[in-house]
C-alpha cells in the first residue's frame, strides 16, 4: 500500500474581482504612466552652470524609459510612440530622441517608490534575466551556445508583496553576497528575514545580527552542524536553533511552523516580473541594464498600488 497519498492541489478564487479587474485595466492606461506631474516637470530647469543646458528633466527621461519597458519598445519606437501621443494630445512638449534616451539612461538615478513603514518582514530571492543568447527552443534542440549573457535580479518584498529592496548584479554573483547591500536599502526595522538555503552563510547571519533582526528563517544545509554549542557563554545562534528544531521535528514540520512557506510570495513576484516584462532585457550595456531593471521594480510597485487580488481557498 502506498503511504504517500496524492494531495489534491488547492483551488483559489478571487474575492475582490471587480476591483482587481479595474486595476488590471489601469495597468495599460497611459494616464498612470505619464502623470500630470511628469508633464509639468518635463523640461529641465536652468542650472546656471556653464555649458550646454539640458533640455529634458530626469522625470522626462524616466517616463520615456518606463513607457519603453512597459510596451517592450526599442528606443527609436519609443521616440515615435511619444511623438505620436503628444501630437494626438496636442501637447507642445519636445520628445527626447533615441540617442538622448540611450545616453541619459546610463546615468539615471532610479529611486524605488515604496510606502513608509516602521516595521516590516522581508523575503529575499533572486532570478536570472537574459541579456542575449539563443532561445529556449534552440537550446533544447541543439544545446546552449557560447554567446549567452544573463543578469541576476535580487528582490526583497514585505508580507504584502510590495518590493522593498532591489539590486541587479552579474550572473556569477553569489546570492548571499548581496544581502548586506539589499538590507541597507530598508530604513524600517526588520522583524524577520526569510530566504532559501542558498543564503545559509556566515556573512548573512552576521548582517542580520548587525541589523538586530530577531527572526532569521533560512533552512540549514542537510549536512549542517552546530556553530555555537551550549557550553559557550553566548546566546544561542539563530541557525543552531533552526537546526535543532529540524532535528527534533523534521524539515517539513519546521518549514510549516516557522513560516518558511511565506517565501512563496517572492516566487509569485518573480513570476509576475517575467510575465509582465518578459525574460529578456531590452538593454545590453551594464549601466543601461541597471536603469531598465530598476525601473521595472518601481513599475511593479505602481501596479501593486493600483490593486492586487485577494484570494481564498475553496474547499473541495
């Protein structure tokens, strides 16, 4: 007799469908992405510094590159799109050409828009975004070639799903090495940090100790050993406490009781990112890639503000 019973997957339904449906429609509204404030501050303010003055404010460049990312347009098509749009609306504003967007995009400082909070719980994970290389069909049929380049996005969200932290690195960068720079982006007090086993390193726990994070929910490796034994005159190490709980009750029970499955929220965020923006970046040069992907983080937060689904499990 098979001891492992087939567990039927839960079915979820959305209880705020009307509001969420409206939010989905608003994601395609140009009024959301080209605000009155952006149009009012479209042209650069004279600085009085010697040299050729800028024509466009950073707000104009950020708006244009946001439109580009949203609709996955090349730079020339972005310029044509905005020219056509401004012409239809009879807006007497100049449109930055593609060379200006390319040049200014390298140095644009993108600030992640997020709500102010005093305390928060953080979940961190990473994923890859293709820069160039063969498609999945070619790789499956003939294998991967040499000309393949990826960037790694590191995202931290809170319990609501809002992106609080965001970083872009090379594909070879280890996940745990980015945790300190990520957590430095959060000014609120962090109540807990949840990650997968790739972050089970000394430097991650040291960073959490420096930030005085009381709960660190990271599954230790299967061959893990105690770091700080009970005969030492120091408080128990958080990793050792997790390891002892796993040895006592089992890994599955520990994950359920510790709240580790809360990490599925970050997997949903990564899925949303790639569903909305695709798995391939539009830019190739590193600084422009940084700008493009960080703009995508801010855009996801804007969509989060418009409305998210509220679901509940249906009994079957």
